[in-house]
């Protein structure tokens, strides 16, 4: 019995430690790679969730022009180009995805209102819905409840004077607390992997 209570105590201590670590790392995770100017900037889609409960900006520099980046974002979908992130982690979550390594013309006709699936299969989370399309500039997708947008996934490409581009992934959501707090670090890991995945593919395409 003593061993049992000792085990429970260790689990409780680890849980408390995990909460503390997440709380300390969240400000860094929520602005990973983004500058103060990018966080303060207004981007397409902001008006759809004007006062989010959670506001996250992550960004990366890509050594390519927007036209080499945008097509990879267009074909994001678990049943199309994938999410360009960690397939081993997706498999652990029973979300087996194959990430494309080339641009597929048949997947380039994205339209407003289209579904963008997070996982294949019938038991996947609700798909994103495409809200806005700005060719070579931005794609905005998210989820709605009762006709109102409750979260947004904004992919914004900002060309730079030196020929590079900044890819900014902004999340605006009203869904916080509970399960959302638990999955927050996992979302950061996957989104960071996705940004690097898009960077690698766009830079390879630009060099061909």
C-alpha cells in the first residue's frame, strides 16, 4: 500500500511539474519565430475572429518567393498533400498521413468552403473549412459554430526585400482551457514541424 501511495505521489508531482513547464514555455511557443512587428500586424482573416481568447503567431523565413511556397499550402489536407510534419507522431495518434514531396496540379484548385481534413478516415476531427483565399499571399481556414467562426488557421506569406519570404502561421481561437491546454504543446510541435516541412519543400522547388 505504501508503494501504491508513493507511486500516486510521484504521478501527481510529475503532473504538477508538467503544468509548470507548460505554463513557462507557452509564451515562447505562442510566438515562436515571429517578430514583434509580425505579431502586431493585421493579416487576412483577422476580422473573422476579432477578439480571440487565444492568439498565437509562429513564423519562419523561407529562401524562396511566394509562388514557390503558396502551392504547398494549397494542397494541405490529410487526403492530399498531407501536413508536412512528423508522420511518426501522427501515426501514434492513429492519424496516418503521407506527405507529398511534389506539387500535384490536381490538388491546386482549392475553393472557399472546401473542407481541409486533419486526419484521414471517418473518426477524424472535424475538418477545417476554407474561409479566404488570397493567391500567393494567404489562405485562411477554420471552424464554425452556429455560423460564426470560432477558430482560424491563417497562413500568410510576406515577401522580403532580399528575395526571401516570411511564412506566418497565425491562430485565433475562442477554444481554450481543458483539453485545449493539454494539446497546446503537441500542436506547437506539429506546427513547427509543418513550417520546416513547407520551408524544405519550397526551397527545393525554387532551386530546380
